[in-house]
C-alpha cells in the first residue's frame, strides 16, 4: 500500500528508525501507526524509547561560529558515557544541532521550558485576534490551541524542523542518533550570540 510522507515522518520521530524501515513497517501494518511501532520493536529496529529514562551526566560543550564571525553558538549536549562523548558520531550530532541553532535561532530547548506567563500572553493575543474576526467561543479556543502549537514549533529547538533535513524535527533527528549510537542523548542548554544583540540562552 502507498504510505504517506506525513505518517513516515511521524513514525520516524516516534521511534528513530530509518525512512525505509518506517515505510516497510507502515506498509506491513496497513498504515496503522501504533501497529507499525510494535512491528519495529519486534524487529529490534528501534530502542530509543527504552533509553529515554537513562541519566545523561556526560557529554560535551560544542561551539559553532557562522556568518564570518557574526553568529556564535555554545551548546551543551549530554550523553551517558565519556566514551560516547568522544565518539565522532556524537561530535557530528552536536555540531549539526549547534549549526541549526545558529541558523534558526530557537529560544527554548523544549516546550516545558517556556514560562507560563509567556504562553498566557501569546494566548491572549491569539484570542483577541480571533474574537475581532467575530469567531464564536468554540472556534476561538481551537484557533488559539493551533496557534500556540505553531508558537512552540517556532521557538522550541526540539520542535523545529531540522535545517539540514526539514522532513524531521530536531527532536526526531536526536532520536535517530540515540538508536544509532546506543545511548540516551539530550540537549542540556545552549546560548546563541549575534553580533550587536544580547545573547539568547535557555536551560
């Protein structure tokens, strides 16, 4: 059966499996996402989710300078062991994420890091905009929910489309690396400098 690119993307982000593995799993599962996840687990293709709870007390600080010295990023990427922290694959992952931060200027690592007062201010703006157009309350609530979701995608690193491969988010790209490298990996924090502006950093 034909498998949509959107479902493949969803399955990749959920499991960290490769594109072809995801396509085969969805085809074998007749497009059922949950059955496809089970299929991949049974085949031993993905184990990223099992690693998600493991402590990440090792890692590395990576720097990236872009635009002839006009943009700079410092990134803390964490893993489980010093052995992996010194691995070329891990170093390449850290550099890719730092490069993405330089290009896309996220403000937070994940949506849980966004202060509640910031979210409430965004909701108030979206609600006012929707009400001005005469939408009923039920529709306003759905519009606000959708716009808040897009806001998170704009400002949260893990939810942004990865600059080198927009078919996967940064979070999904890291999940792929977890499956490949064999250890839990998390973004600790980052700081982004742009010449003439204040630093943008988040835990």
